[in-house]
């Protein structure tokens, strides 16, 4: 098996693929990651004829903060941080997954795919994904996998969606001739999160991880979302995408997350609609006094955020396509301000003493004002976790020093990856 690995990863085509996925400077490091997965597979499962190697990226959200769940538009991109696996199909009727850095094995018997009382973590997601495959008429079967992830957990980079799309790609490759597209895999990932994790998520995270590159997604018809690839990158335009950990985490935020779509829909329901996509700001203004009494001020503000943010995504796409990067930065800044003031997902109301996102945004805004260029906003669901900063390449080192000196936290430079969830062997036909 070592021989097969060295042959596969020694191919010129593989080297080119890894450069596309991770960047030239990361090639050797990434080969080392895949080699550790191969060795981990051998240590846990023993020898097998041929291993397949899989990758599913994390994602960054650039525009459309909390719009997908109300049938809105988003601007997102897959990134070079990813979840990878060495895997092989087995005829045991059991899925077994070892995740590097986590104790024990996730063992799922495919003859029992109903939600299990008290089950959580990777086992619940795998069970939910297998159930989703069956529900949509796809084949399932057993496999063994050794998994490793560079997508930081609780970072807003969608480590869970990255894992979900990895498992979907494995089942698609082994048992469905790779036939599942990004939309179907995302639908199955959402099924697993909603019903097996009890997380009221939309499909933004999964689709950005599955599809690859920078994309805008329109969820006007949520069962058939429209995906448009966006050419051009921040990196080529002279900017770095920087993720800053603020020290919070997403451990107990389900209620906070759920309150946002619930309150937006409560506003929509006052007009006989299901989601805010069917409203206009003028409709809300015409019944503002009544709405404040029936659904509350915060719900109204969140609905107004949705309407502005949904329009802003379209403006961002137009600006990127036109190469108007200063306008793009202004729109990202506007998105951040709206999330802070109208959407109100910068800190938990119940623990207002801790405001890591707000403080880090304040420090970053002062830095951007001083250098005269850049943008920042909350990243992902909010309430805790990370922010996104867009800075000129030359400013990143100084910003890193500032964040380290003031908050003691880490930052990570990310880049857009053009390839989504994939089986490397299939792409290389090896």
C-alpha cells in the first residue's frame, strides 16, 4: 500500500492537483497529511488492496449573513483548509470512521439508521447522512475511513459541513458512481444536521463546501438553489482573507441561532408569507407600529437586515465581476455593520460581559481606519467564534502582531479553493 501511495502522490497530475487545492508552497505538507491518513488507516484497519483519498474543503462566507434560511442570496467560497480521508469500501454493512485527534471510533450499523437517543458528534452525522441517502433513493454500503481535518472546529469555517460533504462524497463514490451533485449532497447534509443534530441550519455551509470556488447561491427556490460561479479572487486583487479567532465557541448557541430565522419568519407570517424573501421594507414600514407590538423590535430589525443584506449580495457580485474592489470592501463593511446593529448576532445576550467578536471588530476597524483600506465583519453564524478581515497583503503581518499583542488570539490567512468535495483517485483516474 505504501508503494501505491508513493506512485499516486508522485504523479505530475497529483502534484498539479495539490497545487490547485492548497497552493504550491503547501504541496509537501499536504502529501504528509495524506500519508498520515494512509498510515492511520493501516494502523486501525489493517492492509487492504487499494485506498481511495478524499477531500472536502471548509468555507468562508463573504456576503449574505443569515439570509439562506429565509430563501435569500449568499456569497461564499470554499477554502484551502479541508477535511481529508483515506477510505475503502467493505461489505460488512457497517461504516467505521476514525477521526484524528478524537478518541474512539464512530461505528454505524446500516440496518439501523433511525436517530439514536443520546448519540451526538460524528456518529450522529454519519447515521443521518446514510439515512438521507436512502431517503433520496441512493445506495449505501459499508466503508472504513481514517479522517483528518485542518478546518478549525468552532471557527465559523464549517468544520461540520466539511465533514458531512466528505462522508457524502465517500458514499457517492463507492456506491453511486460519483453521481451526487453539490445540491443533493448539501440537501442530505442539511437533513443530517436538522434531524440528527437538532441544528436548524440552512444549506449555505454544505453547498459552499461541496461546490468549490467563489460562488453566489440564490435560495429563492430552496429545493433547487441556483449557483453562479464568480470569477476573480481577492488574492489576485491584492487582498488577503483573514480569519481571526475571538476566543468564543459555538458549543451552546443553538437557541441563539434558531431565534434569527424564527423571528424573521414571525415578521413574514404577519403578512401571510412564510419567509422574508416575500417582503419589502415598505411593507414593514407600513405596519411598523403593529409589528413592534406583535413580534417585537428585534424581529423587525432582523427582517430589515435580511432585506438589505439580500440586496447587498447582488451588489457585491456585480462589483466583483466589474473589478470594483473598493466597492466590494465598502459592501463587506456595510454587511458587518448591519449584522452588528440590526441582526444583532455579535454576542450572546445572556453573557453580555463576554464580547470577543465585538472587541476584535473594534480593534480591527481602528486598524483599517489607520491604514486606509480593508473591511471586516462577523463571520458565519455569529454570537461567538470568529471575524473575517479583508486586508491588503502587505498589512497582514502588522495586523497579526496587533491581534496577538492585544487579544492573544490567532489569525489564519485563507485562500479560495477552486475544487470542492472530491475523490482524488477519481479526479486523477488512478
